[in-house]
């Protein structure tokens, strides 16, 4: 699954992840909304997240993908996914 995430393939992966995650963000557990433009800017909009960032060598493989709300995806930055998840849920 190393092909790019675009078009119908991206929508199918987002729908599968939405089902597997019970419709919740992988970080903050907020309810997600599967949506198309112009609503993709909303904080609860579902975004495909690479758990291991592409900048760190992460690939477009299903085991490396999760759905995150736009708010979490925008805030995560360079932090690894597990640390960010614990931080956002106040588990420290």
C-alpha cells in the first residue's frame, strides 16, 4: 500500500479507518466528521494521519495510517504519535 493517497483510494481508506476507529480521533477521541471541501477546515474534520511521519520515513501503509481530527493533526507537529496521544489525553 505504498501508492499515493489521492481520490477514490483516499476516500476508501478514510472510510475504512473511520469504521475501525469507531468514528473517533486517534488522539483526543473526539467524534470525527467525514467531509469534503469547504468543510475540511473544521476542527472535527477527519484527516488521514501518518503515525510515523513521512518526514521520518513513514509510508502510506494501512498499519501506519489513522484518522485524526484536523485540530490534532495541525497541532502534533514533529512529536511522535504516542507521546502526542498521551499529552492530548492528559495521561502524563
